[in-house]
């Protein structure tokens, strides 16, 4: 069965999340203090990297001031699964808390996946590669265009398209971006290079501390050299001498033209074609 369109699906999900936070005491969604050991992370969490320093700061804040906003979980057969609030969950563990306040939301697997994607996109907590993966997953999940996704999450279509292009980068280049060895600006202009060229440029960026403008100049120069090399290969092709064959054909009354290594015959009628064929069979 086809997944519901984003216009309905994402709006409904956002509304459900907002309602859960706004109505923490509602009968439908229980608010409980749950042992941290009974909660497991959302397996569909798009965010893979977390700033340890920022987590420690959040852990200290939670210890001093408490958890200002509960996490969101859904009940599972052996405890609870986290839907939203991974940073708060991790920071609470770092703070060595035993329990955490949580909204228990009725949810299925597809909603869990979408909640994790949406929360991270809205909070802008994803790095550029994770953001591209999140956009790509929402597009596939709802079978929508870049334009439709841009409209729903209030981003420009250009932003969506340019971010998704990062998925075309080689795994090594993506890793360098995730590790902040290169910037998103660097990464965007490496799209379109083959894997070896990307690696060469990444090494140069890291080793020589190249700016985005430096890399643009290097790539432009590299492309120019490739064009010249191709042109020189073409120029090295031996030129054919059509002088004799042109003279013979012209003597028979046929019109010929030649350019580089091509000789073209022109016919004005079927009779000329038949006459030409008759000379071939003589």
C-alpha cells in the first residue's frame, strides 16, 4: 500500500508531537518517570554523531536544574523505545540519573522512524551528511519531490537539492566531512569528481589548509588540463590524405567534401547513386 503523502502525513505527525508536549497530563499519553535502564535508543535515529562536550554541558544543566522537557518514548515488549530526545537521554545517563521523565506515546515503527527524522531536522541537530540522509529517507518514505519537502519543512528547494547532492560523495569524503576535516562548502564543490580526484582534493584541503575558493581554482585548473589533454590526443591522430580518391571521384563527376579524417560524398539523385555503385562493381 502506498505511503500517505507528506502534505497529510508530516503535518499529522508534527501535530501529534506538539500535542504530546502541550498536554503532558492527557489521558491518552501517560507521563511517567521511567528507569533509564529500561529505555533503548530509537533504531531509526538518523543522528550518528554527538558532540561530547555539548552532552557534558547538558548533563551538568540537567543535574543542576532538572529536565525541563521530557523525552518521548513508546512502550515495547521489554521496556521502552526512545522516539524523541536522544541528547536529553544521553545527557541524563552521563549525569548518572536513575530515572527520566518521559511522555509515553502510542506509536508504530513507521511513526518512530519519522518522529526521529522530523525532530532532528526541526532542531537542526544533524550534520550535513545526516541531514542529507534524513531528507532522502523522507522523500522515499512519502514519495514526494524536492519542492514538496522544501515547502513542508520551510527550506528552499535549492537547499534540499544541494544537501542531497552530498550523498554522491565517496564514503571517505563523507567521513572527512563528518569529522570536520573539510567543510560543507568544500564538500559541495567536490561533488562530480571521481573517487580518486575527491581523495586528492581532500588530502590537499587538510594538508594545505585550503579555502573553498582555493579548491574551486584547483578543480577549474584540473578540468582545464583534462580538456587540453583530450584535445592533444585528438590532434595526435594521423591525418588522412584524400587527394587521390577525391581526384578520382571528381573525375567521375561526383561532389566530395572532406574535413579532418572524414570524406563525404553528395548525391543529387538516385541515378547518381546507381552510377556510383556501378563504378564499384567494374
